[in-house]
């Protein structure tokens, strides 16, 4: 087989390259290349712009991963279609194929990254060209559809969130709503009398009926999809109860649907994927409810579609890990220049740990980016969660985001049961679950303990992320609590960053104290120092 390239061109567009010489896969999430969150390649760009962006992708693939422009096929995820003529202008190939459908690609992405030879696969989200909630099995015969359940968990959840001021006010894209709703719901209480009506919206998508049944006065009840960011009509406690009820209804509806398949396939481990697979509260409940191995990939939302589409073509015979096979650091060539210009110096893991212990906030940049929406160590900001006001400093002076959004901790896998309570500590490398912080550590770890006592933990091992593991080893020598905060390294309003230039921009324009690129540490520039 020659090289293969796979493309998803809808929102969260992404391109995956298969290098036939090395057998490796590399994923470019286009939002990080063009610096526009949730970037859509197909409908928001002219043909020439599409060609230009894909040409940049090919240049990156050749320069950083040695992938020559010689492809046995270009595979398109079917609901992100691009004209073959455009693709033939960029890639040398005789075959441009509409290949897998949306959820089939999601399912394959999860299954071939999972450690399982055989698995039940649940894929659910706001919809693709083959449904909204599909059940598959994965095994030697590939990924086979079991059933498609009529529903719209992604869309229904988004609409519930759109009714709330604290969620929509600062959002620039409706796709930001779901993650914020998940954070805010901990501040309210589910109203039992509303739960059934909220559950219905995940199946009938009838927003107006929900408004009428609950006597909630939703704005734009007849046409909520025109602009979900304009729908809000509730704020404060009543809004938090709406959020909590939506989450409770989402959870119950999910288990109502999947219970049948869990019974039908009692011996199979389970993969969960699709954008709704980012709901960490449901994922945690899944672990508590079923005594079953579960795998959720780092990229369950649409940013993982091109790699899943490609797996259906290459049919890997063993598990493929693409977690840290994302976009390279695009100005890595200029590191030496930046080091001289900014008087950066070499640092050590011990020094970084010591600075963190002193309360400093540090941006870390290593190697190729992680895939998926969470920073997992290669484009991360880290600091000490035992510092009482660290959450508010990060929210107001570094990340500039809403007060209610929690920060995620990371710790060594072998230490996780000391600080956190969960049925198992497997598959926690990607922040996909919400274990509870143990009672005796809630006060010691205030910045990562959400108001409901949960925490979106990332566990690390030497294999999963050696840099983070070594940092914890050093930090553990200085601190009683060997847990750190990990939040994504980005410029305000932009995706996870991909250049040293952007990392230094954040350093000079926020309360972050240092940036470490590989083993060099950068301080704020002279002008910023004068302000200190
Ligand atoms: Fe999706």
C-alpha cells in the first residue's frame, strides 16, 4: 500500500496522513493550522482557499513526517464532501473516494485506538449522515452496525444550554455551549418534575413543547436553531437548575437507550465515541453502573473523523495510538533565534517543579501536538492546585473564561486512588471521566475540585507522557499533594496553539510566568518585566 490521506471537511475539520514506509498516522486538526476554532473547510472557503489549506497540510506532512505526495487513495468522510477536482490539484492520486459515513468513522476511530480485539461501540452526537446514535460491534470483521437509535442528544443538549445567559453570553460559536453546560450544571439541582420533558428533547428535538410542558419561557421557541447564541432567557439559580435538569435527563436517557445493548452483548468491553462522548459525567456514571472495561479515545468528537475513516481503509491489526501525533510546532526552526532574542536558558524538570511549588504558572510546549479537544501535556499550562485562588487567577487573568468552569488535575496513575474515588483508574489518560476528589483532599486541592466534588482527572504513566510523569516525580519531592493543574495552552478565543510565537504572546500578555519550549525556559519580555 502507498501513502493514504483522509479528510473530514465539516466543523472541526481534520486531515489524517498514513505513512506507508513507517506505518504511522499523523493528524492535522485544521483549526490549529488556520487559528479558527471549530473551523469548517468545506462551506466557509473558496475553492482556491481549500486548495491552499490542503497544500499547507501536504507540505507539513512532507517536511515533518517524510510523507511523499504519492497516494494510493484520498478518502473523504461522506458528510464533509469536497470536489475531487480540488483534491487532485493538491494530492497525486488516481483515487478520490467518498468513503465512510459519519458514525462509522467515529466508531472505527475509537475501536482501532482501543486495546480491545472485540468490542461494543456506542457513537452519539448532534448527528451525521448516518444518524445520531449508532451502536456497532468491532472485531475481526471490522466495524459493523448493530442499530441506529432515532435521537439527537448533541442537538438537544446544545439547545438546553442555549437558554442560559452564563453559557451563551461570551460564546462565539454554538459548538462551545455543550462543554459550558457540563460545567455549570453542578451549580443547580435537577427538578424532578421537569426531567421527563427534558428527556423528550433528546428524542423529538421539540424545543417549543419543552417550553410549554415546563412553563419555562424560552426565547425563540419557534426557531431556536436560527441563532442558538441569541436564545438565552434565564440566568442565576433558575438557569443553573435548568442546566442540572438537562444533564440529569441526558444521563437517564443515555442509559435508557444503551441498557438494551449492554444486555445483548454482556461479554464485550465498550468503546464510547461521538461528540457526546465528551460528557464526563455520563462517562463516570457508566463506570459505576456497569462492571465493564470502557475505552473513550482522546478525540471522540468530529476532530477524530478522518483518522477513523482511514482506519476503515487500512484495518490496523493492532491498537494504534495517535494521541501525540498531531500538528508539529510550526516555527520549531526558529527556536534558536527565539532563545537568543529572548535570552532564554536551559532548564530542568526539577527547576520547573520548584517554580510551580512557588506558585508560578508555566506554559509547556513539547513535540507534536496532542489530538482532540483536551491539552494532554504537549501544549499545556500547568500550576499548583493546592493554591487557594489559583482557579480564579487562571480564569480571570490567563484563560479569560467563565467563573464556573473547572480546571482539570493530573497525577500519576499509581497515586490516583490516594486523591480520587472512582471504580477504576483505567482509560483516564484523556480527561474523559469525572472521578470524585476524596473528602480529605477537597480542601487541599481547591482549584481542581468542582462544586459537585468531581474532577476531570488525567492520569499519567511513564508510557503515556514521560514529561508529565517526571514533572510529578520532582513535584512530589516538594509537595504533600502530588497533583497538578493542566489546562490548554492557547491565546484567548483561539484553538490550542501551534507556534512558539503564540506561546510567547501568551507569556507577554497574561499572568502566566514562564514558557518552557522543549528544555528552554523563557521569561516575560523586558517591557513586561518592567511592569512587575
Ligand atoms: Fe460527530
